[in-house]
């Protein structure tokens, strides 16, 4: 393959480049410093997943002299655009340098001192808290929202819940599986709001009852069900099951993240245990006073909130979500 030579020269900048190289930026008679190393890494990502470019095909650039990152970035981006036919452009914005492809921003290069939020995005009253991606949790439960907020803040996302959207209609949970109900909530609200939405559906599965109460856990004892009436019905259903090992059960949680125009992300987890013969503990709600955790001999209600936040079915599902969510988000951005 014949190497094509490019050159840019003015009074303060002089670059010589060739196509067909290894993706290197070098200083004439010197090695690439840390700043150029990171800049080269940023620019190299423009060629990732480009099927028009061979794996061993990239740019090599030698810097004879340089006074401007902008001129170097524009030089390299124009090389890439000419060789690949892509609609790449370089522009300056409030001290930063943007590389765009059509209507999509592909790269933001900031000066060493950074750029203020107000300069970059325009005048705001709240500064950093006034912008950023959000995820809407399909619940009005502030306690549950707090649990999700703790995780998603680690991923740089702001968390809202349905209390922020009082005009949204209630989504009827007509599914016969946990995933169907979680999908109904997440995907319906995502379409109504245009936002990324997370919904969960959780419940208790008792093996000897064929997985009941399952998706009907909250209304197991019928219309107007309460925690007390649900627990009483469960004990009644298991009244003739005398051996503890035959009273095995799992708390189950399915999480679904939905976004308009994207395939939903689904994760699920089980928390194994048994059903006790009588309620114990004051810390929990729902079936917690009857759910014996693993082989501990203690109910979930005896362990309390802090333990549940680390070991429960929802905690286990959140751990799985944390592992796969960044990849899903990047794929569907």
C-alpha cells in the first residue's frame, strides 16, 4: 500500500502525517509526553469499530513544532475524514475542542485547567446539579429510591422517581411473571417520558407451593391484603408441612432498565431461605418476619435494614446490574 503524506504548516505549527501508520504522534527528536499520549488515545478512539479501516491502518504524525492543540486535532481529524469519507468536523467551544460526526459529538478535548460549567453549558443557577443524565425509578417509595440512588450515583447518574412526575398514570401490573411486570412498568413509563427508566418486581416464591405467592405476593390474601393477612395465609397454606427443609423459599427480584428505541436490560436474583413456623423480628415488612435467611436460623426481620441492603434479593440484583449497566448504557447511548 502506498503511504499518503499530509502536511500542515503555519508560523507556529508544523505537522507531517502519513496514512497507513500505527496510530502514533511523535515529537521531532523527542518522545511523546503524557499530554500527547492521552490526546493520541482520544483521537485513536475515532477509528474504533470503523469497518472501512483495516486493523493495521491508522495515522502517524510527526510534530515539528506546535502551539495549538486545536490545529493538531484538526489536522488528524481531517486526515481521518479524508481517508474514511466520514462527516467529521472540529470546532471550538468555550475553550474546549469538539469533534463531531454529523449531529453526534464524538470527542470533547478540554484544556488542562478545565472549563467552568457555566461557560460550557451557558449560565445556570445550580451549576453541576443542573445538568447530567438521569434515570427514573418507577416507584413512589422514597426508601427504595434512596437505595437505587446510592448505586447510580456511583455511575454518575441522577435519580428521579414517580413523585417527580405526578401526572403519569399508574401502570397496571397484568403480567404473570416478574419480568413481564417489570417490563410493563419500565417500558411504558420510558415511552411516556422519553427517559431511561428502571423498574423492579419482587416477591416470595415457596417451592412446595409451586412458586406461589410469586407475582401475587403483595395481594396473596385477596383484595385489601395487608402484611399481616398475607403472612397468616402463607402459614395456613403451609400448616401441614412440618419439616423445615420442605419449607424452602426464595425472595426474588427482577430489574428492568428501559429506554425508548433500545432493547431493555434485564437482571434477576434470588435470596434463598425457608419459611418459619411463626413470625419473628420487628425490623422488616412484608414476609420478612417469616423468611429464614439461608441456614442462619434468623428471619430477615431480625437482621434489619443494613443487612438486607447488602444481602437481599434486591441487593444481589443491584450488584448484577452494576456489572452490566455501563456496557448496556454505552451501547444504547
